[in-house]
């Protein structure tokens, strides 16, 4: 997802790329560099996932909130930046822009360095890295000068981060590898165990969002097509253990939160952001466990980009945000 000053959100696509499979040549005749040619990006690549022919592979270059395929990510970013440069505007294009990137709070330094270098290689004159939890809080309207705390539960695709934010920085928090994709895997495993039915990740994602319905897949016993009706209760049963781990993480972070910040958290409540925050019942599970009001932000999948937009449109706030790395 990308935001352009004075234009708003201009790119809203999945972080996926389809490319020709890399040929695994060996011997003296093997090419020194053998990067496969991309053929589709974003939604077009996602539509091909688990349906692609043998000579094509669909890659998600970011797994569990870390960079898993730098070459694919570089080609994806390069493609979208070229699209942005082609967008007409009232101001001349800046060929060396300043870029703000939202990154997971607990991303290691190797990945941070790789992301900075990637954007620098694409022509950015300055790259600012900001914690996604801080950006979500800014997008919600948290004052960067206020010492009041705000708790953000960010349920993404690869990780869930629970953070307490105050004065433009993260005070305390935890990260777990339980999020959208692992919850999809829970549904896949549940249907395999209960109905002997094999389905793909995209199908699991659809019935997770819909809360059940008719599911079509392959019968594990005979390999033939099979359909079953999955109820909302079964979906809750399948993902209940993972949701409970998220709830327990929220409780542990609250236990480590400084007492002086608890007043602000009690007043504002716990904010759920990220696409995974829409999972039915998660907010209520958290509220029942910790006895603090919990709610899903409006359009939670846009929470981080709204914070980026606030910093882009009001650049004077950049000096108030803590833990920003720049080059």
C-alpha cells in the first residue's frame, strides 16, 4: 500500500509477485546470475496463487513480517514506484523523493538495512523507517506530545504485534507469529482432520472472512472433488486456539505496562488494527479477558497508511516521532 502526497492512496495491492521459475543450472555453463522474469504483480499474482502452471511460481517476498525474497521484493517495489511516477499531478515529479516506510516494531536490523537499501537503490534521497504501531496510533489521532498511553493490537498477515504507544514511541510490546496466514492454516488443518477435505489458502481465507459456507476441495481418501458446508461455529472452533494466544499476549503486555499509562489505556480502550482485526469475536475475547473496552478501528487495514499520510502531509511532526531510522 502506497500513499502519495496530495493524491492519497495510489497503490493498494497484495505484496505478491508471479514470475517464471528459476532454472537450477549447475556446472561451468551455469549463468552467474539467473533472476526469473516477473509476469504479474499484486492482485493479478494473487489470483494465480496455487493455480499457476509448472513454469510459473507465485512468491510472497515478505513472510512472518520479514523479508524472505529480496530479489522479488525489489522487483515489486520498482514496479510500483514506476507506476507512481506515471501518475499525473499538479507539481513536477521529484526524482529523488523522501519515503516513509512502516515496519514491524521488532524487525531485526538486517531486514531494516535491506529495506533502506532497497528504496535507496530505487532513487530515494532519504528513507525513514517508523514502527507500524506508532503509525497506527498517529492515524487514530494520538497526540505526539501527550504522555497518555494507547494500546494497539496489530493483526497482520504474518505477525500480531501488541504495543503500548506514548509520545510517539513504543513503550512496551510483544510480537507473536500468529496472524492471518497462520489462522488460514488452522482452517485448512481443521477441515482435513474433520472432513478429510483438502483446500487451498485462498479458499481458507474466503471462508474465514465469510464466517463459513459451502467449501469445495479435494477428498483426501480418493482424490475426487468434494463439497461440505462449514458453519460459523466450526470456524470459531478451528481458529479458537490461535485467537486465545493473541488474547494472552495482550494480557502479558498489560502486565508489563507502566502504571502511569494505564489511565490513558482505560479511557481510550484497546484498538485493533490490521486486516486480521476483522476476525469475528476477537475484540470481544480480548475485552472479556482483560476487562478493558476493545474495538476494531474503522477500516483497520488502512491504519498504518493513515499514519504515514499524517506524517507526509504534516512533515513538522516527523521530529516528534521516536525511533525513526533515516539514511
